C-alpha cells in the first residue's frame, strides 16, 4: 500500500492542492483568478493561441498545451510498454476481457451522456454534445488507490482494474487526437512530426544497434548513451510538438510519436511496481527525470483549470456525472460479462462476475483526464465550467465504490 500512496503523493497530491486552491480563489475573487489564468507571457509569439491574427502565449496555453505534453508522454510510455513488450499487460488472452470491459466503460458513458442530453431537448443537446468524451476517462492513480482500498492489494480485481485503466488511457489519447483538434486541420504538418520520429529512431536507436551487431561491448550504443543521452529525443520531441501545433491536433499530444522511438527495457514491471525504478534504459531514465517537473505541471494544471464557481453547475455537470457514475459501471459490467461468459474469455481466477460492477464504480473517477477533455471540448464559458464541475465531483465515485463493495460483499484480500 505504501507504493500506491507514494505514487499518489508524487503525482496527485499537488494536483489536488492546485484544484482546491483554484476552487477557493475562483469563488472568492473570480476576476483576479481569471486574470491570472489568461496572463499574457508573450504577445505576438511564434506559438500560442491565435488572437486577432497573431499568436499569444498565455499562462493557460503554456500549461495546458505545452507542459501537459510531459504528462501525456508518461501516460504514453506506460501504454507503449503494455502493448509492445513481450510480457506487456495488454498483450495476450489475459488482456482480452479487460479490453472488452474498457470498451464498455467508454460506450456506456457516451450513451448515457448523449441519451440524457437528447431527452433534455435539442437546445441542451446542441450546447453539450461536444463533451461526450468527458465521462469516458478514468484517472489511473486515484482509481488504483481506491481499488486497493476496496479489494485489497492481493485481489485479482485490482490488476484487472489497472489493465482497464491503462487501456482507457490509450483510448483517451486516440479520442483527443481525432475528435478534439485545437484549430483548423493542416495534416501536412504531421509529416514534420513523423520525420522527427523516424529520424531520431533510425540515427540514434536503430543504426547504433545495427553497427554493434555481434559485439557484446556495444561501443556505438554506449557512446550514444554516454555522450548524447536523451538530447536527440528531446530535440525530436520539440520538433514533433511544433508539427502537432501547426497541424491543428492538440499539441499536448505532440510527444506521442517520439515515445516509441526511445530505447526501452526488454520488460516492464508496471507503473506501481517498486522494481520499475531500478530499470536504467533510456526510456525509464527520461521518465524518472520528468517525475518532479510533472508534479509541478499537474499542480498548475489543477490551479488553472479547476477554478469554477459553484454557481456554474448546470446541465453539463449532471450529464458528466451520470455518464461516469451510471454509464461506466453499467458499460463495464455488460461488456465484461459478454467477454467472460458468452465469448468464453473468462475472468481472473478468484474474481467474481459481480466484481465488475465494483470495478466500474471505481473506474468512474475521471478527474485529471476528464478535466482536460472538458477544457478542450468547450470554449471558455458556462458550459465548460459546468462540465469541469462534473469532472471534479467524480470523486464521489470513491465513496460509492466503498459502499457498493460492502453491499456486494467484496472479499478484501491483502498481499
């Protein structure tokens, strides 16, 4: 349990502190808060929001569009290892049922969100429809923590939940890239990102290994690592980010093409494993180097995005909550049951089908990614604020999970 608390302390407590500070500030002095959020760092900048025909770099843009790329790079690293490595958690039959459950945990919230919006009338639907992806998110850190509290560290449902959360992150990155562009699309600029990824992989990863073939001392690869370290990948990341920005895709995803090009270990122990910190491949070294910067980034992300006045609660608030608190558990249970029973894929030994309901309740904690999606799904204003409030209130899923776990008589198993 210490490892889980340690992870939450490293990556999430500052985020919560930033969010709470923002809520207090926005509800006591909203004018100064919004002035702070939109503080102009550099007018007529080469990067930033388009404003009156020129780009303006604001504090909000710096955090949400530039620095949050580091957070999504860490998420992409975990997804990449889960998919590509021989023992990756999202490979093989063991991942089949969690992947089906993940699909249910996305389709369920979308159906509930859009279905209720339709019932509320065409005006409401038009206003909130673009936020359909907000309740599909799962906050991996908080969900894993609550899962350990409900099931205990030794319960197979906890690993099932972690697989589901990782797969949810992967799907969330795809949704952000495809459905939430940050501007007019200019796909030709993605060639710049692709070129950066291919170039850095060929010249600084594949070619040194090719030249070292048959030589166990690996002189070329060792020279690259000792003298250049991660510098080529950092430069390629900057180029890729710029390509994403100019292409119209959300630039916070700009580092994703570079992550797979970085030399990585032959195996991964998982995001919450103590052994993970002893891996010294370049991919893990870069992740460890980003740990403290990402903590600070998440604090400012919470500070700049969670500042919503309580009076802003509206239709989008309840739709996001309904999607998360109703759509997630129902979708995960139905799709998980279909995969386990009719399709014969099964579930982990020691886990009950009814445990899927509890897993669905735990996965309903959207928070970080839900908050991010809300900030890109709507323009600044009442609807965005209402949707953000729903993302913040998704913490209620933690209390619901504990109650449902007791109601369904979950047998808690410690390590």
